[in-house]
């Protein structure tokens, strides 16, 4: 398996595990993942900037975080309970390898949203086009995905659903702690996700 396919398999496994943690029968619930995709696209457009009547500068870091969130929903949409993660990873790798782009990032993002609204699907080629136009690699996607997925697990384990989770520690939000932890680690390490979790646990107030 290529390095990209290996990373995609890991992300598919992590997504399935996360969805199962939130709802054990998630697969039979028919959650509207496609709707989450187009809503996130709209949120991302605000971070990128689209208002012609005022000066706006794209918040690239926030746009990348939103793309990572969309990928969570895209993976959830692709998992069908029948196709192996390796086969799904190969399909995604092939689609990501041929980015579909419009004239600019905003229009490419609208293609991604349009597929979600009209076809209830995840347009991986348009997603790859967005990645390319914002200067994001598969390694960036993997790093961001594993970090965010691990943080989501950490939140669930520490009372997120019950409302007892503490989101701000030492005057910083958990997302900021996550960024610092990820930067200090080797993303190629096989236990990268476990190391991220341990890093969060070491910082979280007892």
C-alpha cells in the first residue's frame, strides 16, 4: 500500500470508531452527513471571505481546520458497511489524485457543497481542488484529521456529552493545546494518535 492509502485507511478506521463511540448503531441511523458537509462549506466561506463590500483576508488556518472537519463527514458518508476500508481508501486516493477546480477557491468550494446538496454525496475531487487551492497536502490533512479525531475522543471520554468537559485550560482552548502537541510529535510514528491523546491527558486539569 502507498503511504497515502495507509493514511486514508487509518482515518477511515478512526472515523468508524468515533462514530461508534457517539452512537453504537450509527451506521443504521441514517445521519445526514451530506448536510453537515454543505453547512461546513458555508461556515468555511465566512473564514475565507466572500463579501465584496468590505475588506476581508482569508484565515487560511481556519479554512484548513474546516476542511478537516468536512473530511470527517465525507469519510462517514463513504463507509457503507460492506466495502473494506482498504478498498475505500484506494477509491478516495484515486479521486483525490485528480483535483477538480473551478476558477477560484470559492467556486471550487461551491462545487463541493453542490454535490452534497444535490446528490447527497462527498465530492472528493472537488475537496482535493479546495486543498490544492489553499495549499494543503495529504500530510496536512492527515495531521489535522488525526489530531482533531483524537481530541473528539478525548472530549467524549472527559464528559463532553454530559456537559462536564472543561474546554479552556491555562487560558487556552483545547484546540490550541492540540496544535501545540501535534507540532511536537512525529506524524509518521505508528502511535501518533496515542501520543496526541497522552499529550492532551498530561495537560488536562485533573
